[in-house]
C-alpha cells in the first residue's frame, strides 16, 4: 500500500521506460495490434499507456491498490482497457485467454513460482510473458546522495526489489529469475540490460525518492525520527543521479504444440 498515497507524484516522478524496451517487446513478443494483453501491477499506468499505444484488442490491467487503479481509470479513457482493482492472485481470469502477459517494475511483489505457473495457464498457445524493471542505482559509479542518506534506513526493512548486502537487486539476479521461469515450464531467452542515465535536480530527487516503498514506510513510521548528531542533512543542488535501467527478461513463448521454447530460436 506504500505507492498509493500520492498517485500524481508517483506518475510524474517515476521515469518512463526507454524506447529500446518497446522495440524488444515488439521483436520478441506479440506486442502489437489485435492482441489480448494482461498487465500485472499497472501502478499509475506508466507502462499501460505504452501498451495501449500498440493497439491491443483488450488490455486487462491488474492493480491491487484501489487508489492507483482509480488513477489509471480516470487518466486513461480507452474502451479496450479493463482495470481490475485486485491482487493478481485473486483476479478471476479465464485460462488460455491472453496472447501476452506483461509486468513492469512490479513482479518482485508476487510469489514467483505460483504466479509464473498461473501465467502459464493464462497464455494461449504461441503467447508470451515479458517482465522488466527500472533498476535505480549503479554500483559501478559513485552516488553521493545515496551514500549520504543510507544511514537513515539502517534497521528498516528494504524494498523487495533492492536485494541485500550479499545479493544483487531482484531484477539483476538473472540466474534466479531464469530458474523460476524454467521451473514454471518456460525456456526464456537471456535477459537484456539497457543502460541509461536519468538526470535530476533537487526537486526531482525528492519527488523520486518519495515514490520508493521503503521511503514511504519510513516517513509514516513512528520510529523515523531525527536523533541529534547522527542525523545528517543531505543537501543537493543540481546533480546527476545515475540509474541503471532496465533489466528486460525477453518473453518466453508458448509454442503452438504446448512446448515452451526460447524466442532466440524462434523464427517468425
């Protein structure tokens, strides 16, 4: 429920996905006119709008937070869009009724094994599933703002997407993600990694950080208080904040013979 407190700020502050994302989806999946598409975790519709631009026959967007679901309903008025204010696990979806299942920066909130198996059953023969993320931060480059504020979150629960001290962020743990897909019956292509830089001024940094689940939880928690000299002010003027975007797991396709093959070996 951390994301629905300020849908307008979330929608404005979160970066869009680069064009390379959509190029890969057009190339590797059925993204295009006339398909039936299921989106898991629509949020405020950042990916939803792009999916709709490809003119699907139907787009069912599942979003468990009622406030975010209402934001999508009121901001995107398209007849083929159906917004379901439900958890994916609770949504009443007909088996073998979708050509494409997508999830943008959201799948880490689901229990991967049963969710992928359910997706398996929702896809028609020849359908595809595609998962992708924006990953904020780049360990190969300095991030003074992150370093100056990291102490504030010591002892607080991190986002499920963040990874740990000895583990990579969820989206960058390619071996684990591929293993989950394989266990569910898919044979995915290797993941694609698209690097790009997001430049933010001080206002942009504040707005973006306010959309992070751990920051939202921190702000509303009673234990989040400044305690003397151990609390430092992070002062930022115009700065460049590097974000490694995005980990795109190429779609795993359901072949017409009900076997699951890698897209890299599939000629259309």
